[in-house]
């Protein structure tokens, strides 16, 4: 197998995390795929992939090599599209990841619009609340809800979201509405573990910068935390877009709004080598238009 084909094989295996799936996509045998990576590793003198019976993962050297390989292959694809006059038309695969609730509410409508507008485009939308490494898992664009000041990724800021406290009217009628952050110690708390770093709820505009959260219920699902709050179990913390419809419906009430921490940015992030991709550019433009209109 020539070097260019071997590089394409390596990149596909890294993205699919499977020799068999990569081989099917490239229409070669798994043996040929394995041989191509083995030849690359022999020529480079370093292992690129960790293989187990259940998974295939990039080594640290493999991550660095994957970034460079994908940049080269992207440049070649862009050059081919330019020669064919296809620079502006999104086509082929676009892999996007976003948090579950935000992705379902906002990114799915954006993706649906893109697919309707561009018949040659295919999108893989991965909705997960875990942080995904773009290079290692072959992601084109990720939605991040966080401060990205120390990130090496390129980012396009879309909007800001607030971290809010909510409880049901029935719970507040029974237990009273807290007027100070310290009053939360006397309430039943429902914790979504991504909002409780080191077991703390942080408040930067109060007399106390944080309280140690001792939840009656802790869950890894923000939907479960919100449902429990609606059911009257206690007070939970969420992002404003996750609960706003429930507040408007009268199922939840905002509390301690004057003590909210600063809002967090919502951004699309991508690697530098993806900036010129028509698919990525189309997603960014559609997302910016969506949030301007919303």
C-alpha cells in the first residue's frame, strides 16, 4: 500500500476506533488495514495505536501524528474541491458533538437545516455530556459551554448561559424560599455532578464564594435532576436554557438570582486545520444565524 493510502487508512481507523469498520469504509480487508498501520509504525519507529480486544485508541504519538495527517489530507481534499469548483458547497461527512440537552434543543435544528440546504452533506451528531477530545475521536466541531481562555482550539462564541437555582412552587411553599446562599444548608439539594466540582456550588456575588453541597440526590443526568426538582424533591442547579421552559410553565421557580455566578460562554470549537473546511464554515454560519434570530 502506498504512503498516501496508508495515511488515509490510519486516519480512518483513528476516527472509527475500529480496524473492521475502517476497512469496510475504505473497501479494503481488515488485514490490509492492519498491515498499513504496521508499516507506518515501523517506518516512524513509534506505536500509533493501542489495540485491545475491545477498542483501538491513539497513543500520544498517534494523536500528534493524526493531527498532521488529517491536516495534509484535508488540504488535498480542499485542493481537489477547488479544481472541481466545489469550494463553497458542503459535502461529505461532518462530525459534530454537543451536550445532550443543548444539542437536542439548538444544534439538531441547525443540523437539520444544513442537511436540507446541502443534499451532498452527511452529519454525525454525537450528543454526550462528557468532554470529547477532538483529535483523538475524529470530531470536526464541538459545542463547549465553558471558559476557553486556556484552550488551544479555535473558538467561535455563540451566546452566554447562566447557572441558575430552581425549585418547584410546592417545595418552596412547604420549606420556604431561601434569601441567602447560606440558607441552602437547610434545604434539600439535588446535584448534577458536572455542576458540583469538589462538591461545591460556587457563587461569586455573595458573601460566601461557595457552599459545600451535601445533596440528597446526586445524578449524572441533568434531566433527572430537573425532573426531581419538578417533583418537589428539592433545589437543583442547572443552566438557564435547560429549565427556562419549565419556569415559564410554572413547574419551577428561579431562586437566589442576585447571587448567580458570571455567565458562561457557549462556543463552537474546532482545530485550526478545519477552519477552511466548507462543512465547518457552513455549520458556523448557520449557528450564528440561529442564535442571532433566537
